[in-house]
């Protein structure tokens, strides 16, 4: 690369005799092919996108949530429920009634409506509140009917659930309030909205327009990203028929795909712009940009994919499918950046060149020097590197501190918007039967009904338990099920403590006395098991991701300290993001409803952010390394590295921040948490770490930054990341 160094770039035409031929690198050769066959390359991408969209639309999705946790009590209880035909194995819908005058006078109307519900598709059985005294509150004002579905919630068509909701709501009259709850109802309420995606795209267009001052130049990276994301989403739909992919995967892949796709295309496009300002013709500039920045994109993409496949080390089926989908998305964005982008540059190259040269000429006339402010910032940091390093690090550690008290769990109807029927049903049940009614624990006893009743009486006495239902035998009589209602709400810390108390303190004594095996299950216990499993396996996951990524960096930069520094700083940006998520969503800052952090998000954010942080690390440090190799002046290398990359890193980071931050507009709490976590991580990484901490750390390390023990240097293969621009 030959960026401007203290003066505006030359805009003179290339010298006579300059060879206009592909350079020796593979990415340059690939760019040359895409340029020569520009229309074929574009048609191939259009055909791929159209074919994938049509085929995936015809095949439909087969998303399936797999939260199975072999070896846990909750999973063992679920397996036994299914094996022995327990009534607790199925899904249901609660129809909740409230009348301040009492439900006794509403019997005829309610029973008539329930009879209509029983005849609807997808309904296996209906139990009236008038047939079960325990289904009516003590004051007689609140009651509920249980609608048993003929399958799991995700297997029942949404139109069937909507019919149940509409039929039940038709019974509302006078002072009678009717609300419906259950996972099936929550799923039917979800309405996908493109608001977040459209807001992110619009913000990205504005930032790109401000960066390049040209609609065509701004559109090229965006078009590349949209083609990549569209193709990836179709491929993921098809992959869901072969692999277990969760139903919450598409919005996450859209979120990551847009950010990464624009980011990768921007890094290459910005290098292309520099080559134009150095006097290269569009075709040559494209090849040089791909042969240099294309290598960075390829390495960064591989790092993200490695980090994502680190999720396999967790052994959680639900996350393995997400990792596969995201890896496929990143792979598609890489392919689009390396093939589609050069074809687009071949089509619009002359127009972009005219605009770039005109823009540079105006800057020259005004005496502007590109990178001047970033060079000044680097110089200021170099004058006092230790204070800059300590202040920035302590600030990020302070933001990270709340993550130490992060509580993992899953959102339930209590986190739904207050206007939804599922939330109102949740609140009515808590009002009438206590906060623990919305999250009962299902205790399985491997014994007959008599043994179950004895266990039930002891469970009812346990600290933290409001009441326990009579033991219910399974169809074959081999099991008994006791429903235990906690004193606290499903997401409360007290409920998690109760799960551990029953398993660790109460159940062992009962097993000795009765000789029966006792398992504590249910959705609340399963959520706790998932959170505990993630916490236990997190160290292995972190070690795998950090170790493999650090090894790649060592190969590229042939240094011990560069990978160590990168790993520590990436961990710092991730911990800061988790701290911000904890403050906002767990402690309720800015008026957000308090609740746990979704149990799978910390590891998912870790994998994605660790990989994305390597983008900026590689982009910045490779520039510093290039200057170091050219001048052997370490201070100059740090200054010029930041001066030539600061603008594009900030722009790329800003695009990712607005794309990720736009998902705060989503009604889904999980997507809100995910968007905030990624946005904060990228903000911290692009501004604080890359612009302050990295220059300070590199200045303090000096020549030692490039140290590699001689025995290791002889054994490690040499991997060239970027070719000098003039080679």
C-alpha cells in the first residue's frame, strides 16, 4: 500500500508502460476474472439469489428448537414423561378469566365458549375452571381453563392458535375479561416487522454517503451485502431441513450478515479508493485492492467462522445450529466481497474514479491532508502512552464490572409488552394464584401414587414453596408427578435457589426414605439447567476460540505479543458489552423492564464479537506491520497505521453500530439484548480499543511487538497477509 503520508495523494495518471495486468496474488487473479467476466459474474449472483429464494420459498422452513441437555435432571424428567405417558409431556394454552363480581354468574357463557374451543382444529381437550376448584382463586374473581393441544406448541399451525384466541375473546362482555397465555399464544402473537432491518440499512446508506460523498460509491458495498444476506437466508432455510436450526436464527443472521457484509465490502472498497488516488486505473486498482485488503477480509472471515464453530465445544444443540447458520452467512459475505464486488467495480469503476479524483483535487485545493487528525491523535497517544492505556482500560473494566453479577435465564410472558394478551394473562394468574404460579416446578417421582403423595407432603413443607399439587400418576402407573408452586416468580433469583434447594437438600433425603428416584423438571428448571451448563462449559469454549484465533494471528504477524494483546483486548470489549447488557436489561436502566439475560446470548455474542474484533485488529496492525517492514521506525509505523486506517475503521464500526443498534427497535427482548450487546462491543472496539489502547500498547511494546522466539520462527509456516501496494 502507498497511502498518503503528510500530503494529499497524487492524482496523476499512471506512468507510461505501467503494466495493466493481474498481479501474482490469488485474490488479484480472482478480481481479474470477475472484471473480465463482469456481466457473467453479476448474472451468476442474480441467478443464485433468485434460485435460492424460489427453492427455499417452495420448500418452506423446518426450524426446530433443540434445548435438550443430556445428563441434566430436567432432561431426564422430560424423557421419562414421554416414555411413561405422563400428562405433563404436552403443551397447553391457558384461558384466563376475571370478573370483579365473581365468576359464578358467568358459567353458562364461559362453558359455551369452551365447548366451541374444544371443537377447533389443534385442540385435544379442554378443562373448565368450573370442573376444578383449584383453577379458581380464593376470592372467586379469577379462574383459568386449560386447553390441551394435540401437539407441541411449535407444531400447531399459528392459524389454529389464532382461532383459539379469537373464539375465547368473543366471550368478553360486561365486566368479564378474557386473556390467553402459554408459549403457543406467545408464538402466535409474534409479528415479524422489517422496521429494524430497514432502519439499519437506511443508516448505513447515510454513513456511506457521508464517507464517500457519492450515491454510486455508497451503493456498491450495500448492494454486495444485500446480495450476500439474501442468498444466505435462503440457504439457511434449506439447511434447516438437514440440520437442527432454531427459529430465532433468521433475524440474528440478518443482523450479523448486514453488518459483516457492509464491513467487508467497505474495507476492500476503501483500499480501492486509495489505489485510485495513487494514480491506478480502475481495473488495476481493483486487483490491487483485492490482492491486499481481500486477504484481510479472507483472514477476518475465517477468524469469525472459527470463533463460531467454537460454539460446538459447548455441546448445546440449539447453539450449534445457530453457529452453522452464521458461519454460512459469513462465508457468503466473503464470497460476495471477493467476486461480486470486483464485478460491480468493473461496471461503475470509471464513474467512481471521476468522483474520487474530483474529491481529492478539491481537498488538495483546500490544503486538506488525509489522515491528519488520526495522525495527530496517534502522536498524542504516543507522547503519553501509559496514561492513555490505563485510563481507557480502567474505564472499560468499570463498564465490565456489572457482568460479574449477570443472571442468565429466558424471557417469558412476564417480559412481553403490557398490551399483549399473554402478558395480561400472566399478570392475572400472578394476581389470583401468586407469582410462582406462572413458573411451576414439575417434580417426577419414580413410584406409585402412594409414594408420590408422601413426597408431595414433604415438598409442600420446603422453604420457598407456596403449595404442591396432589400426586398425579402416569398412564402406566410407574410414575407420579407433583407440581410445586414457588413463592417467587419464574425469573426471580429465589426460584433458581429453590430448584437447587430441592435437588441438593430435599430430594436426596426423600430418595433415601422412599427408595424412589426424584427428578425436578419443568421449563423453569430446564432454563436453570441451560444457564448452569453454559456457565460450566464457558471456560473450555473461551479457551478454544482464543487459542485458535491467537494461533492464526501468530502465523500472520509472526509475533507472540500481537496475539496476546489482541486476545486480551477482545475479551475486554466483550466484557464491556456484557456489562452494558446487564445494566440495561437486568437492572432496568433507561426504564427497561428488569429480567435475566437470555442464557445463550453471552456465548453467542462472544463468538461473533471475538471474530469481528479481529477484523479491525488485522486491518490496523497489518498497516502498522507494513510500515514497520518498510521503515523499521516503530513510532512512525504506529502513527501511519492509525492515520491510514482510522477513518475506515470508524466508518465500518459506525455502520455496524447502527445496524446492530437498530434491533433495539424490535419488540423481541432477545433481539434487543443481542443488538445492544453487539453495538456496544463494536463501539468500544472501534473507538476506544483500536484508536487509543492499541496505539498506546504498540508504542509501549516497541520493537518487542514483533518478537518471535527463533525456534518457533523456524517451525511456523510463513503466511503473507497483505502484499505491498507497489509490488
